[in-house]
C-alpha cells in the first residue's frame, strides 16, 4: 500500500512538472508595424471586399489606456445646479476652483422606474483622432499579459530607419509580455493604431455623411427634384456593394414565419461583435508554443484615397525563434518582431 502511494505521488509530480515550468516561462514581444507604398513593378492586385475581423475573446491592452472606465469617478461628482448657466452639451463643468460637476439631463422623479435610479452620465472618454506611434505601459508584472515599459523597446534604431525611409510610415511600436501556451489554449491580442476614421467612415468603409443623407426624410420627400450626379452615382453604387458584403459576411437571408425571429438574433450578434471604431490599422496577433514558437497575424489596413477609404486585408503565419528579429513582408504592410525570453521577478 505504501509503495503504491509513493508511486502515485511520484507519477503526479512527473506529470505536473512540465506544465509548471511552462507556466513560469514568459516572453517579451516587441512589434513594429508600418505601412508602405508598393513599388511600380508589383502587379499584384487586391480585392475591394472587406474581411470582418472580430475581436471575440481577444485581450485588449490599448483600450484601458485611451478609454478608461470613469464611472466610479463620475459617481462621486455632484450634479450642476440650475443657476450655473452652463450649456447642456458639456458633460463635466468647472463649478468653482478645483471642483467639477456633471451637467447632463437627468430622469425626472415621476419618470423613475426604481428608487435608486442611476445617473444619466456619459462615462466613456472619446478616442483621439490619432494614436501615438510608441505605446508602452508601466511594466509592473502581472499574471495576465501586460504592456512593458519604455526600457523594453530595443528596436529603436530600426524604427528610426523606417521613419526616414520614403514611402514608409510607422504606425505602431510597442512591447508586451505574456506567458506562452499551446495553440488550443492561445488567445489572440487586439491591436489598433494610426488615424481614427470613425467620424468619416463606418466599418465597411462607407462615408457616414452619405448614410445620414439617405436616411434624412427631408431628402426623401423631395426626391423628385433630386438628380444624381456622377459622384453621387458612384457613392450609391459603392454603398450597395457594401450592403451586399455585409449580407455575405454575416448570414443568409432570414427564414420565413416563425424562424425569422430566431435568425435575427445571430445577425445582430455578428454585427455587435465588430469593432465600434474604424482605425487605420486594426487586427489580431496570436502567439503559441508547440515545441516551437508560432505567430499568427490578421490585420486590416485602411488606406484613404480622396473621399474613399480602401482596405487591405493581411493574414500571415510564421514559425519564429526567440531572440531573432523576424520580418513579415507584404506590399502594403510590414511587421517586424522580436520575441525574447523574460524572467519574471521572484514572488515575495
């Protein structure tokens, strides 16, 4: 009995020791992403269809930096009194020195549905029109993936050469740390950079002013006096192509009768899973370890052209070696990677 117990304990230690070693191993990933103008000798053409990249379960290290949750901060601020005279379009207003108040239309007492009605406040910070190229964090070690500090950027000379190169534009230079897992357990990370086109275009690269104009009742009621010019005709055809792309990318036509309601829910879920912001660069990066290190990338690159927004879809896979500098080449998008071993600080 004692020998059997010792054998079971020894077997459990041997089985769990490789997993424990893998959990303690960490990597530091440094990534540079830049757009480039393809040469005239390249005859490769790219389709106009947009590939929808859905973040899904991907962890996001950038949104907490540029859109932090300020609900707890706003809950402690008082409401602005009626005699302050502030305009209603402002959310946070200076009441007096070193004091802020909230000026938002609130629900009337007789319109409240419960005793503890929450405040009506805008608790999200607006994204900037363009993100900085270099993005770093505080570097404090965590059990989950996190942004490294500024000292982890070891490819600054390459970044400077990219900025000096004609036809190239550095979009993102960052570094983060994560523990490697197998492909089955790997979770991608979402990255976005460059300019923010959310005010001008939707996710399918259609102008937002065109969508607003077509939905305006004043324009539709006076349709008899509206004539299509060449520019409007082109935009209208482009909008129709976008709607056809959305239909083909999300689901089939809804089923009749009772199955119609059941088919609407997945359709709305697919649309809601798309990013709500339209960035110049937006996509996913996945790193997993199966005897070797493997990298999978999937990005949409937005290229503005006059009043149109073109999109280039780039998907690549590569086996990499830790410590070496790897280059994922594409006529429109370049990615430079270096994955280094990282030893986490010893736990206190």
